[in-house]
C-alpha cells in the first residue's frame, strides 16, 4: 500500500520569502517560519505549513479572537485559494495548504489584529514555490461516471472500506500508546489494550482498510469545554492523529462535533450561530488539508435549518470542497452524501440480500452512500460474524455502497454491538480490496438473470469489464445452474473464491448477452471478465496460528500455506517477523513464546516479485500457581427450526493452567463429537441441551451449554 507523507514545515528558517510590515507596532518583531526558499519544489497534494510566532512583548489575552491570520495561494493560470490560519498555542499561529496544480504558486500570508481587539497593523510574508508531480492521487471526489461511487483527484477509483475506534488518553496520558488488537474473552488474561496506534493502523492498512472516521466527543476526547474555550492540547493530538492516518494510507472522514453541544436547536440565535461558525472555520483551517469527508454531528437530531446553515457555511469556507454529510439529514440539498448507521444480527444466509435491500433504499435520493457506522447487534463477535461481514462487504461493493465498521476488538465479547475485526475478518477485506484493483471508474450495478432461486447474483459492469458476485443461499448443489449477463467485450473470465481470491477456474467468453454455467460452490463466489488476460496482481497473505491465546511457555504453530497468489501465481517466499525479535522463513514455523503480547507479520512474495503482508497478535498469559479449570464457550446456529434441523456448533476452550486433555460435545440426543467446530442434525422434534465439556491434565473441568428447539 502506498504511503503519503505530509510535507510539514515546522519552525524552520524563512528562506528567501519577503517579509514586510504595514503600520504594525503590535506585530513588530513577528517571526514567520515557512521553510520555503523561493522556487522550492513541493510535491503535489503535500501539506505546506507556515508558523507565525508573536514576539514576547505583544500581549494577547484571547488569541482565538484577537488575532486574524489568513493566506492567499495563487496557482498556475491565476486561480486563487484563500486559506485561514488558526491558533496553535504557545503564541503560535499556523497556516496549512495542499497545492493541487503542478507549476508555480505565489503566496501571501498575513497576520493582523481583529476588529475591536486593540491590536493594529498587519504583517505579511510573500514568496513562491514550484509544485511538482507526486504519487499522491489527491482528495476523494464523487465519481463523474457513476454518482454513487468515488474517485481521487487524479481520476483513479477509490473503494472505501473504513474503521473507527474509541480514542482517548491511555494510562500514561498519551492517546497513541494503548490501542486494541484482537483480544480474547474479556474475563480472561488475554484482553487487548497494548498496541500502539502505529501498530494498529499498520495492521489494518495491510488488510486494505483505507478510510478512518474520527470525531471528537464520539467515544473520543473533546475539542472544547464550550464554544468560547478550546482544548488546544487535544487539538494537537488530532494534528498527530490525522498526520498518522495519512502516513498509513488512510483517507479521513472527520466529524466536527460528535455528541458535543453545538446549539443545534437554536438556528435563529445569531450570537450562538456565530460561535458555531467560528469553531467550524477553525476546524476547516486546521484540518482541511488532511480531510476527505466532513460530517457535522453524530446521532444528534439537529434542527434541519441548523444543518442546512452549517453545511452551506462549511462549503463557503472550505478551499478543498470536500463532500459533507450529517446523520439522517441526507434529504437536505446541502448534504452531499448519505451516512446512515446500521447494526444488525442477521443470519448469514440473508446477509447479502439485506445489504442489497438497504443499499436500494438509501440510494433513492441519488447520492453516494457511506454507512457511517456498521457492525453487529447483540455482540461484536460470534462464529458466523466474519462470514456475515464478508457477504455484506461484497454485496455492498456490487450494490454501490461502502461501510465504516465500528471496530471493537479488545475482546471477542467486548460489547453488545459493533464488530470484532480479527485476522479472519482482515483476510476477507484484503481479498476484496485485491479484487477492486482490477475494477475501473466506469463500474455500475447491472441486471443479471438466474436460472433458478438456489442462489443470488449481483452484476457490476463497465464499458470494458464485467464482474458478478454470487451467494449460495443454502449451500445446496448448483449443478446445472446458470447466469446470463451482458459482457461488454470478449475476453477471459475468471472464477474466484471471495474468502481468499483463489483462482477456481478460467474460460474464454464472447461479447454481448452470455449464459454462463456455474461451477459448484458452497457459500459465495466471484466472477471477473476482462478483455485482456490477467496474469498477476497483489497476493493475499493468510496466517493460521494455533493457538493464538496461551499460557507461558506457549508453543505456537504458524502456518502461511493458505496464502494465495493472484490468479494462480505461486507464492515463492514466506518471511516471518515473530514479534519477539526473532525472524524465520518458510511456509510453516513453530515458535515458543514466553509471557507477553506479540505482533507478528508474514510477508509473502509471488514468482513475479509481488509482495503483501499480514499481521496478527499472539497473547501468552503468565503461568498461574494454582490449577484452574478451563474457560469454555458454546454457540449454535440456528437454535430453532423444523426437523430435520442442521445445526452448526462452535465451541472454544482455553486452558488457564496445565493443558487441555480433551473436549467433547454432547448434543442431548445421545450423539457426541470431539470436534470444537462441528455440525449435527436433529431428526426429531424436541428441546435439546447441547453441552461442550473441556478437561485439563490436572482434572480441571468446565462446560457450557446451549438450548436447541426442534419443531
């Protein structure tokens, strides 16, 4: 994944910029740092930063209101961008700007006393720089070829899959040191809160997550005590967060207020609206160069007049013209895209169809849709939630919407809603994002005919590509089933496994309406038809670790053999960094870990040199002095239905001390199984108590049960 670094110019010398003052006793001796020499080369879309520092003799009692800082940037052809400055703290003001055109830019920055402040005069700095091309694609825009999709400024398609997290100061007061990666049971020693922000963001970026939603006062720290008193320390945290996000390849979905009070029911109070607008301008000036999407509020029912007023105001002051949204106000003309929230505990057989139906409803307004919060209802994780997430995200892509998941991964049972995004979930996102690398900006949802009702199908077609996503509703045989689609150009068709993007088969296909026989598949499958043969692309690294949770000393088997090269390409290299300073190579590694938490990484390389990495955490608890029984959980889906009822049982058993000596399911009808993950069929009606029993080497014993009702 490409990383885009801000060109931050912090407290550097002025270079050859011209500085002059006009009747400025208040600002005499002002220092302006730009770091730019005349004609300096600045990469396109990188962020320039000018710092203005008042001399010690100037007294400012209210720096937020008494001093005004602004800048003009005149680009090639004479186009002018006006950018506001902001108070940064410690007698410093800053201006940030991201140039979007290659060529010469002239700039003028100025500082003056605000009307009524008693500070007189103006100090200015002038200069110029040369903007040069870069690999940064620019900001995200609505796709001109399909109003429901997104592109970058340079025309490349953007397929957002986002996350968000609770963010606040950790035990050391730092908000970047205690982020959570895949924890275990919340009542066990393996709860997670120890990854750094860098480790967290890198792990999810490796998997293809490329959008981050952040808003203060939404399970996060606050940006103000009230709209007259800003929290400058916390705002500096946000500077660091947004820069970190950009460095790791994320686009930023930024909310101004979250749940904070913003006079949302008083749009006719001019004095209060002036305070709201001042804060909005401060945020646009400070973070506009980092942001791609604006959001006004989080789950607050504002007066529509307030929403329209503030959305229009942001548009009037934003030099980058980022799209803006607000929760459940998508019908307003001033709102550019829809951002509903959706939590549900659906059965996996219906996940794709529910996503399709919601997409069709949300798209009725003719605006793009980014689901601002997506996750599970009832619990963040169960043994089908990863697959349900996979069905949702593939269906969302083919139905022209996208998700931001509310990630709660510190424990498998960490919350009654949101979603756990562990190694399996990240694998699925990586496979999906690898698939999107073959799509183009002209993609649009299209009809597809099915031969029967055993499966559902969704088509995504441009003037050169065709793609289809299929979901086998009940896992029955599809022998003899077909789909009929319009193929834009003759070429090659590829059947792919969505879980890994493994190539299942290929064929030649003509242009026009084509009826295609389906290979047999159990759950879901994807088809890509290209006018040119596809011979490569990014691989999908897959780590299987057994166990991921253990007790010191813990022997762990690490297996990367399920990693997949693109379109049949072989994986030729497996390189491991094991998280404790050790490294290894090869598809399968055995390593023993002492007490601690270890972020390990597998990097795979195919025969063309294409590389990709995946990471996961191994958690090892300290050896406990006394013998303790194991931790056992039991789940079943479905728990009710008509006979014969096929039930998938999923159990977990963790030994806190000693070793597991055996596990067994007793299904309540006389049948048993020694597999934690198993299927059992109940032939007769009745109520059955299915119990999972786990034993340890020192006679420790625990059990967990689930009731199954057969009608």
